[in-house]
C-alpha cells in the first residue's frame, strides 16, 4: 500500500504545482476569473502564512511544520495495509509535500517562500489544490478514526506475525 500512498501524493503534487504554474501565468496581471458568481472565483494570491494568512511573519516555522508532517506521514504510511488509510495518507502527504516545496523554493527565499493560492471561496479565504487534498485527507483520517478502522488489515497482521514466528 505504500506505493499507493506515494502515487496519490505524486498526483496531488503534480496537480497542485501545474495549477499554480497556470495561475501564475493566467492571473498574474490581477485578473479575476468568475466561476460561480461571488461564491467561487480564481485570483492569484501569494500567502506567506498559514490558513487565512495567519502567522505571516513566521513563514520558516510553517516550513519546519510541513517537513515534520511529511516525515511523520511517510513513517506511518510505510505500515499501512488498509486502502482507505492509503488514500487519506496519500492526500495528506501530497498536500504537505507541495506546501513544503513552496516554502523552500518560492520567493522571497529558502524556507520563507510564499504559497501560491488562487481559488477564492466567496472572499472568505483563497486556497489551492494542496489545501483541498489536505482537508479531504484529514477528513478521511478523522472518519476512519471515528469508525475504528485500523491502519493495517487484520489478515496482513496475522500473516506477518506467522511469518516472523517461523
């Protein structure tokens, strides 16, 4: 299942970076594209902070948190044998990785980079594909926890225990 986690993360990363590239080229002149009236628009914003631009003076801290999240999710994902957990962790890993890359390699500099946001939700906040993946992934994690779904399928744990006892 680790391959599935990595594949999902790679798809999220590619989609996020590709749409950010598009947004920077299509929306860089301050243009706004209306999709659903005032409810959903596309407009380019460079976010130095977290959600709602909170903590914009501490961008480097968000880079550290993103790196820690990438490492932690990768460690947990190596043990996953459950398909729903693989999907959830793949979404979270992809979103965290692409945010980390923005923090590390975008202007104004290493570990201080601003995240490219372009999906405007009725003026409440502006996000990107990585944000969608993170919200959906974390939502699935919460649902799996509430439902008591284990990271590892019972059959896989039994098979692994039998092979280690032999």
